[in-house]
C-alpha cells in the first residue's frame, strides 16, 4: 500500500473574528508574478517524526489532525488569497487572484505504507518515491487553484505535510511565511481567542509597494503570451502537464559544512585571477558553483554542448523603496545565462570559473536595475536551446523552514519535490547545526554516482 486516501475536505478561513463581514479586494498579478505564469507548481514536503504512541492512528486522528485542521482554518483568515483562485477576465489586461466569501482550500488526509526513515532520509531514493505525498494543484482554462495541501500519516512513525502551490502567486519567501504562520498558530494550542501573528509573519497585500514601471511588466506579459503553446486561447490558465519522471531519476541530500565552504572559498582566493576584493564569495555563490560544476562534469558528453544555469534573485531589498519583508506575492526574478558551453566548467578551473560568473552576477544586481535584467531575460529566453543542460536552483537557506514547529518538534526533513522535473537542485539551511548548506539533488542514477564522487572529492582537494 503506497497511499490510502481517507478523505479530502474543503477548509474555509475561520469566522471567529469580529470583522467577519469584511471583504477582501482581488489582487492583480504583478510584474514578478507574471514571470511564473506557466511555471509548474512548487511542490514541498515536510516530515515530522512522532513517538509511537502519538503517531498511532487513534492518537493522530483524535488529537493531532484536529489541531492541524483548526489552525489551518485560522491561518487562512490571515492569508485569504490562498483560499481564492487565479482568474483572467476578458476585460482585465492581466490575471488576478479572486477572493470570494465561500472560498476554501483543498486538504487531503491520507495514510501510507511507505517507510518514514527512508522517505525522509538523505540517501539515494527513486525521485518518484515522494510523489504520493504531494497533492495535485488543479488548474483549468478559466481558473487555477492557489494552493493545495495533504497531510499523510506514517502509522507509528510520524506524518508529513505536502504542499503544491502556484508559483505565479507565491514565491518561496511567501510560502514559508504561510507555513510558519500555520505552525505558529497550531503550536499555541489555544483557539478560544483570535491568535495574532508576529510582525515578521503578518502578510502585506499592498501592491503599491512595488515600484515597477509598466515597461517591464508589458515585456513579461508579451513573453508569456509568445511562449504559449495554445495560440487558440492565450488567456488559458491551465498549466503544462507534468512530464513523466523516468524511473532512473533518483534524489539524494548532501551537506556542506561551514568548514568545507571556507575551504572552497580559500581555493578560489588562491586560484582566481581576480582579487578577493573583486569577488562576492558568499555561501550561496560558493555552494552553487560547487554543485553546478559537479553536475556538468557528471553529465559528461560533448564539451561543446550548451548549458544554461539559473537562480532566483530576491528583489525585496533592491527596489527603491524597499519592499516590506512580509510582502505577499512574488518578489523574485530569474537570473539566467544562456551563452555558455559545458567546456567552461569541465576543466580543473571549472569551479573557480563558475564562482567568478556567479560573483559578478550577484554583485551587479543592486546596480543594474530590474528593467535591464528583464530585458536580458526576455532576449535570452528567445535564444534557449532545447535539451540544453539547465542548472536551476530552488529554495534558500534564508527561509528557515526547519523552524516550522507545529507543536510536535521541528521537521525531521524538508524536501523540494518539484526539482525532479528538470533534474535541478535545492539549497536550504542545515537542520541540526548553524551555517553551511543542505542540498537536494535529482539526477539520473548513473550521473548521481559520478556526482556524489565529484562532490566529495572536490572537498578534499
């Protein structure tokens, strides 16, 4: 038995507040949101280990599940757009999030016979092993759900929360805020009063805080429409179908300790032709360069083959004025390179070269401006070569998802499941020690074995 769906319920935002009659204005998508209009859903799963007694079917369904459901209803009152849906009316120039009085969020309750330790471990597992733990995000030509949830019990072991969310509504920062807010309310275990959220978890829905000219937004909308494969209905909100994941795609989790990252940093200082003052040697840059170089080398093949690599830059602090930390919605933009060949990263100096490229990119973000970055992305997207190796990184160690304690301890493990669609990788904070990086990777089994060897050897040079 892989999965037994017990029930699927619709959870409404709580009506225990004094302002129940208050209405919520619909939220139009912004320049940053339009960037992800046709992106496949973000899929996240968090594993929580329980004692054998608290994870029994009786205890879970009578004690734990009611608290999760009630706190979800309460937190949705703070995050009303999550219960809404995406819509694109003929009279509107772009889609918006429509919020109605009786909106709900779909929550599936299930049990699984999968092994909790194996599913939440770091070792090599089939990429599809986690798929039953993630709900489907429903989209159609006319409407698209914003978020869908699933709580799955591993009897006598623990449970997990699987999330599928629409990237045109939520970036990683906003999704993490919601998860932490849900955990905060649930952990209080007192629902006789309307729980208040701390300031850092209180969402800001004011779209006027984004100081973006109309030019970049128009370019993104034009690009989205030009890339649409359904020219008969360019306004369709239906997302592309999930491609089948090959049975030889596997996932694994690795760690980089602060000591290992410092060793890599010193290598760059010693081998780069640029001075340390010219380089941005952050943990992100060092970690990304090491992982990306190992991935290109693990793939092997023709040194002239095209490779593209991508990361999402958070512009909350780079816009003028700065965007509030609690801003609800996307405030990230993809930074991409389409002009490189594998040979750039295959040689002995491939890692240092990757650091130099990433360093230059990150350093330029604050000075270039979003308009220039948008123009480069639009032009680069037109030059994308099919079947090129793409190194895209998801998530961020700055999100702090391991802080999400619903009242039964921090997650035993968090995973970005959706990286298996394009053999990407995820970077998050380490669970048990501060500093460093936890890295989730999906590759073909033959490439994974080579990758793991390269990853380890690169830290011992």
